């Protein structure tokens, strides 16, 4: 069965990655390969939402690296205010290492949290989060290189196959999964569509593709393949795709 057949419509998520309160993009998750795009995250949020986006994908990079950052927290609060004005929603991840962190993010106005390191290191917490907050408010983010999971801001490797872990979450009641091919993230080399679709078909989850999006063809291919959505980062910031064309699709 097409996993998105009972889901909401295909969603395009513009990414806002925060580092020290700034909007940046990393290549392959490497903090040493950072490109700075804006010192005003709220203005970026306003731009994407005014162009037609209905969701924002916001990542606290310091949190993902295990480093608290008050500037990112303030930036998130301002982005939430912008989203509320546009009646848009926010998908947020990075540094959510406890259920209390999840609760605080949702109370602050985030619509869906993404559990990454917590989900891998304490997988039983995923079922608890779903039970406590609801299946549509919790996603798991699986970030993989060569099919194997990485954690803690992609800095720590494991020997856990992405598909195996995703299947275990599916049986625990998970509905939403964000899958990133680390080798393609920030590289604009095209989605790893084969691996992403394989993951969706093996689990029946609503899978959002991430990593490497480079053209409108990637979006059309992901939609036709039955994926739930796609995250767009560097291609949008550097003009490989234009917002006016992107969100009208």
C-alpha cells in the first residue's frame, strides 16, 4: 500500500538550520563546512511562508551536537511567532534528548518534534512519547551513511541498519519518519530516492525525504514515489530552485 494514501498531502519543508542564532547549512553534517545565510531567522521564516510554505523544518544544530545555545532558543521562539501569524506549522529537531525536552518544545508552539539520538539510544522512549503526545506530534529522524545510523549530530557512527530500526518503530506506533542520507546532505547531488522509498515500503511509515535535493525533478519524483514530503535546504537558499515555483507544486 502507498504509505501516504491516508496521509495529508505531500509537503515541502523549507529547512531553517540554526547555529548560534544564525541560519546556516552544513555539508554532510560537518560543522567545519558551514555556509552562513542569514542573521535573521524570523525574516527567513517570513519569506518562506509568504512564498507559500505551510510547514517549516527547524533544526537546532547546537542541540544536535549536545551543546545548549540560548541564541537558538530565542530564534526558535521568534520563528514560532511568525508561523502563528501565517497559521503555518513547525517540525523541530536537534537536542531533544528527554521527554521533558519534547514536552517543552511542544508547549512552546512546535507542532511536531523529531527524535534522533534519543530514539536510537533509548528506543523505548519513542513509544512513550507517542503515547504521551500523540502519533502526529512525534517523528523519528534517522540519519544514515551507507545505510547505517549515525547519532549526536551525525558525529557518532553505529552498526545499526536504518531499515531494521525503522521497522521496530513502526511496530511501536510511529507514523512519521524523516530519513536523511548524510553523504548527500547539503551537496545538491539529488535525493537517494531508492533508499528512501525502500524504507517507506518496508515500514509503511509516512517518510519525509531529506538530503541532496537539487531540482524540481527531485520533488516530482518523491511525490510520485508515494513519499510524504521532502526537506529543501541549500538548493532553496542558493537559488537552484525558486520559492515561487517550489511551493506552488
